[in-house]
């Protein structure tokens, strides 16, 4: 009997340990839930859900760079700005707004969105040599500098960006259907997220993905095994740039405007929090981290009124912390705790719990080392 129990437990452990089966089951369950939610939620939560889905796309793109390739890139907001403003310039015709001429191409919005994504991928390719020449700290400092350079360009290149006033964004129209409502944007963002997740999962399981992981773990050993480090870094920058371009275009569609203030350093910090909390190197973890970082401030704002130290009124004269401030404190503590106790992030909690439960069941099923007393 014990042998049968042990055999069943072993089969269960093998099934639980299969990352592919687990991720597929999680994806299927999540898809069913998010397909139904827009029909049940209020407009506020539908809009919040759109931002959460879009954030998950960007978190996957950043996770490819930081978690899978070990590239310490801390400026995802720079890529998002390229995608958003490329779409704005390409989709909007020339106009005279607020006393200034603003350039535009006026392409069909579907074509403009595709070109905006490709433009972000090209920018990623152009930045790839930077990662080949700089190491972790130097690359981090350089990427932070790029955020401020980008902010300066967006504020002052008024002929293209509209300056601090920004630019309005036309709704995306594909084959005669216009994605104008929050519900339609929800399903569009969900489709893009599923495609991005599947791409990242397949990439990490392929030969290029294993080369990236070897590059992350030990660059010298990877080079000794024949990995072309500059080429692999260029590929992952292109992939991350394209995914970030999708996120940038979707952010523009969700906001319906683009302004330089959207793409500051604080946005990059939020995506770093998503990546660390979710788990470096895990696309599924990146999605989980994005959901938490995006939804927690809204949950605190809506349901945190019972907390004495939370100010949910929004008035400047009221005492207490705002929902955003509470969220920042929570995320800061969570990042420190995860780095100290759960370095694998949310993505590692499931396997860790499965191993603990499996070990407990195996110990209980194991026959006692001391048999029953023998009669004389």
C-alpha cells in the first residue's frame, strides 16, 4: 500500500513540477476569467483592468531583458514613450493646436500602430551596443540618463510631440472596427498580452532562450560555449523593444492622449517593481507582478477608507497618506522582503508550496523506521 501511495505521490509531484503544464493551466483559467470580467465590472474597474493588462505586456518585455538576459536596463519608460509618440505622429494628420503647428503623417491607425511597434524595435537595436560595452552599474546609470534625455526631447520638440501639452490620440481602427470603448480595449489588450506571453514562453524554451539564460548566469562560460554575446543582446533588445512598443501604443490608446509626464522615472520604477515582485525570468511572474502593482493603488483608494491613516478623499488639506503613497510603501517593503526571503518572486511561490506539501505527504506515507514489537 505504501508503495502505491509513494508511486501516486511521485506522479503527482512530476505533474506539479511541470512548469509547462502549470503555466498552461494558469493561462487557461486566467483567460476564462478576464473574458467574463468586462461584462460584470463597473466602467472604472474595466478601465483599471485595461491598464493592468497593458502593464503586463510591458512587464514581460522588461523581464526578457533583466530576468532572462541579465541586462540591467532600468528605463522601460523610454521605450514606451517611443511607441506612444510614434503612433501619435504617424496616426494624426498635421494640425495647428494651441497656437503651434504640430507635424503628423495621417496614416491609417492600424498601419500607424504597426509602424510604431517596429520603430521601438529599431530603437532597441540601436541601443544594443550600449549593453555590450557597459556592465550592470554603468548600464543602469546610462539608462536612467536616457529617461531624462527623453523627457527633455519630449518637452522641447514641440513640433512633433506637442510639448508639455502632449497630443491627442485617435482610436485604433482595424478592418472597419474601432476600438473606442473600454471594453473593446480590454479585449484588444488581452489579445496582445496572450500573444506576448506565448512568444516569451516559447522564446525561453528555445535554443536562443537557453543562450540568454547562459549569458545571464555566466557570460564568460556562455562565450566559451560559442554564444555570440553581442548578437544575442541585440536580439533580446529588439524583442524587448517590440514588446515595449506594443505596450506604448496600448498606453496611448488607453489614455487617449500622450504627455511627457506619463513617461518619467517613476513609471520605470513601477515596472521594476513588477519584474522583481513577479520573479526575474518568468513571463507568468511578470504578469502577476503587473496585476499587483497596477491594481493595489485602486483597491486602496476604493476600499481603504476604514484605515485611519489613509486619505481617500483626494483633497489636499486632508491628513493621512494617499492611496499612491500607501502603495509605494507596501511595494518597497514587499521588494525588500522578496529579495531577502523569496528571490524567485511570485512565480516561485507555487512550486515552493507544491514541494513543501509533497514532502509533507511523503513523510507521512513513509513507513515507520521502527516496526511493531515482535512477540517472544
